């Protein structure tokens, strides 16, 4: 069966970039444009009047039959199939086909347009491979991975999120990220997001930080959070990677407890061993000095001076021993220990140091009380030595969410350079807060005070 195209139509079909093939209803090739020669390598003379299946491999036999069945029934045809080049290599093709009819609606021919999509398929294959790798990483990662939009709405989560936070995945999709944050982070989240979108000021994105997560059962646990930002079709997508620090904190707690026990042992040895020996030597020296004086023998003054030096060494050893022995905590023990620290600070430096504490502050956990005491002790020392403060105020309060420790001093502080001056003392204080599942920050207040703030959640899992 022949085809009836005008010369103008044939000229157009010969010069378009896509391959165009016209067949009869049995599938024999009646028209072949020049673009097909680049796709298949066959000349027009080599394929005219031959069945079209010479251009496809055996796997395409059924799709070809389906193509002509649909074409003969005037159904639209579209698909991706492998063609065969003259050299024998396979070619990925995008194919569309349509039935041509005469004026009486009698089917005449099937017109097929095709384009080579090897590069598209290669890119698709790479994309599929990348997606498979990403899925494998997401599904096997022990870290929780979450994506969210600029409103904080959760878009996707991996399996570790469910294991870490106790939610099923479908319970989180569409929820705000605040569902995974304890107080006060959940209250500040929207404000932080809006501030970042308006100013571009980054506090977490691209930086990473240690903070806290909130499980479905209400327990709070320490986490390490890293957030990155992705621009996707003019939309912001935030990806967060969360690592559970509970095991690390437990190990650190055990190491600190071992260190504390060693400090207590050394303190007891200083007090009971060296202290008693120095006391005995001092008493013997004083007795010897009295005998020398009584008998008017030379050397009495020197021996008396030695006895005084031994007394000073004894007092110093006992002071060191007291600092090394754990703070005795029995509910109100922390309050008493801090009050004693305030009295000692005022007596030794003349600086006013006051404690304001809620009546409901009762901390029975010895380790927690010791950490809090050491934080207060370091903060007071910083105010005295570095801040040149004249007044220090310590506040302990507790609400349904957390225990709050505030230490304010009116010293010179660090101004805007606080972060750059974080020495070992501040780092150790932050570490102690982290061990308790809490946070610690140092800042300059609007009324020009240096403020240390430490928040410890009431329901942090370790101290429950």
C-alpha cells in the first residue's frame, strides 16, 4: 500500500529532527526520513518495504504487536523501547504512533515518530542509582534524618526517627518539628525560623550543636543536631541529621563518677592521713618549742616558726581535701553548700554573693547536685577573678519543665566576645550541663550583667 503525501509534506518530514516512519497496517515500512539514518544507521533503500521489526530486538516483539493493535484501533501509542542499530548495538527510543485515515475514515497507514533518548535513560539510570544509594543510606543509618519545609512542617523521616523518638513515620509527616522538641526549644522554634528567613542569621544551620530531643513518651534525651539547607525549585528544604547522645553521656557520666571517686579517695587520704600526720608533727614541734623556751635553750623561736608553717600546711591540706570530697547532698544539701560558698566568697573577697532559691528545690541525685555545685563554683570564681564583679547573685528555680540555675554578676564580662573567650572553665561547665541532659549558655544581659543560665529538664531520662 502506498502513501499519499504532498511534496511539501515530504520535504517537511525529511528535514525534521525526529525520526519519522510510515508503515502499512501490516508493519511494512513505506516512508523513512533522514533522521532515522542517524538513529539506526540504515539508509532508506535498506529498509523500505521491509517489516519494521528489523529495527527492534526480540524483546520488543510484543510491544510492537501492541503498538499496531492500538494504532489500528485509533488508540494513542506512547512508550520507551529498545531499538537495534545497524551495528547491532541497542538504542533507547521514545516512540509515539498514530493511525492515518483517508477522507472516508478508512485506515491507511501508521505514522510513527521516534527520538533517541540514550542520554536521558543514562541520566535516569544515574538518578535511580543515586536514589537507591540514598534510600540505602537513609534506611541503614543509625542517625535520624528528617526533612522539613520553611514552615517547619516535616516532609520525610527515615526509620531511625521512629526508633529514636518512638513515633510511627506517618505520625510525623505533616507535623511541625516542634513535636520533637522539649521546652523551651519548642517555644522558640518559630521565632528562630522567622528570624532566619528574614535576616539570614544562622544559629544552627551549617553549624551543628548539642541540644535535646523529646520522645513520644515525654522523656527528654541529649542529641547532636546538624542542619543543612537545600534550595529546591525556589523552595527551601531543611535536612536535619540527629544523633542520640544518650550512650555517650552515660559513658561520660561513668568516667566522671570514677574521677569523683578518685577525688574522694585522695581527699580522704589528705584529711585522714597527711592531715593527721601534719597535726601530730605540729603538736610535737609546739611541745619542743615550749621545752626549749622553758630551759632557755637556743632555737626555740625557729622551732616555733616551723610549728606555725606546719599548721599552715595542715590547714591547706584540709582545705584541699574539703574541695576534693563530694558535696554532701541530702535533699537540701546543695542549697546549704551554695550558701556556704557564698559566705566563703564574701569573707575572702568582700564581694557580695547571695543565693535566691525556690522552696521546692530538692535534689536527691548526688551526681547531679555535684555537677550543679561545680558549675556555680566555677561561675563565682570567674566573676571574682576575671569579671572583677562587686555583686554576684545565684538563683535556683524549678517549674514543671525544668530546673533553672542563673548566676548573674555585675563585672566587666566579655561583651560581644563571649564565644571567643570560652576557655576550659566554660567548656567544662557546658560539659557538666550536657552530662545532666541540660544546656548552659553565657551572655550579656540588657541591664549589663554577665549571666550564666543552665537548664536541666525534669524528665531527662538519665535522672528519672
